[in-house]
């Protein structure tokens, strides 16, 4: 009693789950939107359009390689 359960649903959640499942150990996969937001500090490599289960169109997927130390201010 008094306890509520919540769940995240929708396309963003589905894409995140699919990318997480597809990533290898220690790998971070991201979408174009995430890469655009992190462009000032993240070094990425495009893996190209990728079909993801439950998503109607291919999603441009990027491998996040790390931070660019030259662009990160202390």
C-alpha cells in the first residue's frame, strides 16, 4: 500500500535497450542526437545505419571511443 511502480516506455527507451544489448563489454554505443550533444568532448566513430529490433527505420549508431583531452577543460 502506498507504493507505486513506474516504467519508462517509448522509442528512446527501446533504442537505448537495443544499443545496450548490442554493445560489447566496455563499449558505449550512442545515437546521432547523443553524439551531437557531446561533440565538444567525445571522440566517436560512426558504425553506420543499423537495424534495431522494434524500430521501424535504421538508426545511425556511433561508437564512443573516449574523451578528447584537448577539448576537456580541467
